[in-house]
C-alpha cells in the first residue's frame, strides 16, 4: 500500500492536536494507507506532576509552574524543544507547604501569556509531517529516545470513525493518571483492558501489574498496539510486567482460541484471566450506543465468570453535540452510558452484585493533556454472591 488515504468523515483526537511534541514523525503508511506517526508521552514524576485538585485544567500549551520549587519553565531557551519539560527541580518543597502540610500550588495566571506568544505556541505545535520516504528514526534511536519516563506511541492523526482506536484519546490519559496514582492497587495485579486502541493505558498499567491482557479488535489496530508494546518494553522490564495483546470483540461471545489466528488466546491465558484477574480498565469506549451495549454485555459476561471479585474502571468524555432532534446540545452517548451503568446495578441474577460509583477526579496528573471537566472516571465493582 503506497497511497496515502484521506477521507472527509475523519475525527482527530484533541490529544494529537495539543500534544506539545515538536516532532510528529510520520514513520510509515499502515496496512490501509493511513499515515502513522510517533508521539512521545512523558510521564511527569515527583515535582513535575500536577495535582488538578482545584479542577483547573492545564492545556498542553499552558506555561507550567513546578509545584515543588515554584519555578516555571520560563521563557524557553534557545534550542529548547517546544513543550519540553525541564528535568531539574532544585526547589525546597518545605517552603511550599501550608500550616496543615498541604502543598501550596502557585500557578502563573493564564493572562500573563501574551496573545502573540500564545499564537506562536499554537503554530509551533502543528505537526510536522515528513514527506513519505524521508528517513524514519532507526529502532535503536527510538529505544534511546524512549529511555526513562517516555512512552513512545505509534498512532494515526485523523481517522474515520471505525478506526478511532488508532488515536490516543484523553480518556486513556485520564485512566493512565489514575493507575499511576494508585500503584498499590495495580501492583502485581492481573488486568484486562477492553478497547485498548494504541495500548498506551495497558503499557502504563504494566509498569505496575503482573500481566495486562490488552484487547481490541482488528488486525491493523492490534498490529499497531503490539508495535507500541514492543517500543516500550524497556519500561516494563524493571517491574517484570507483561502486556499481552489479544483480540476481544464485544460483538462475539467467546475468546478466540484458534491458534491459526493472530492475537488469539491460548487456553492457559483464558484460564489465567478467569482465575486471577481482579481489575478491568476501559478508556473512552462508550461513544456509540450499540458498541456501548456490547461492551457492557462483555463486561457483565467476563466479570460474572471471574473467580474473584473485580473492579472495572471506565473513563468517558462527555461530548456535547447540538442535535436538530433536541434543538439543543445533548450528550446522548454519555446518557446511554449512564443508563447502562444503572442497568448493571439493577441486575439480580443471583450470581453477581454490581455497584457503581464515580471516582473523584482529584488525583494527580502524570501526562500533559487538558483534564477537562467533561472527563469522568467510573468504578464498577462486581462481587460474586
Ligand atoms: C475511542 S477508541 C479508545 C481507544 C483507547 N482506549 C483510547 O482511549 O485511546 C474506542 C476503542 O473501542 C474499540 N472497539 C470498538 N468496538 C469494539 C468491539 N466490538 N470490540 C472490541 N473493541 C471495540 C475500538 O477499536 C477502539 O480502540
């Protein structure tokens, strides 16, 4: 396939629109002719990460002030990469604690950015699309770039609706933030991700978990996901975590165990999942009512058959649309999601009890993205009776 394919009915994730990477490298065309890019997602640790407890979203282009030292990125120095993070923080954290011991966050007001500077920043983060044939970084160069706290993700930039899994969505980063903020919960666990897309959340989970079954549907998508797992294997090594990319179609009833099919399950893996899984995760998987129904059916079927009680964390972005039917803005996909949660709670099959609760969004932010208030995380607990 050497033809670049663009269609008019495409959607683009805000993550790729605002990601403060100077380099968006188109590395290849995928099996269906879509340009594939690599983005770097830096995990902000310690003094770099940001507690959005006050609910203030931090857009990727906003200047940030380090919470521990109070020092901002300040004006970029010549040659410093757009959006790049300063590595050092020499500040004294004690000075920033209030009398109760809470961290006092000093954030530069948005107004201090000049409109010219703002516009220049936005211009600068437009993706640079390398012409086809220009040299892509070699595998060992990528590995070098990946070192430390950077996750490298292959993705496409804009896709038709049926290929949305090839982009990274904000819900994936919200869920990844939650995972990193709950290390004890995920440590050593067996985890199942539904609708994993590029695999970024599974990769983050596997920095803590024992094994993550990272599932989605479609050969091309699963290939990209597997490639992302390979690109980031150095992050998993220290903890010994493993990501297994497997096919799991919510529209089917079974785990595909046909050895001839790529990304199929081994019988032992299905058994391991049923015997040991205690956590399920799913990011931004409820945007189409039929898929949402199918996802909830899968969630019900799998959790009802697990040996242990389990908890599923589901992130969703409430997307507002103007509809002629309502002559108003509505979020039908979100409303349907909420109805499915209610239905789950109402199930009385004598086998499993489901309880549902929202997760407070006051957990730290480890990735650069806009933590908008429409991003929500829900917790579903399945308890065998
Ligand atoms: C909006 S994307 C989210 C991808 C990723 N979790 C993220 O947040 O970046 C929705 C995902 O649901 C997956 N999906 C849709 N229908 C599915 C089905 N029938 N079985 C399994 N996965 C499905 C898509 O392939 C896609 O990866």
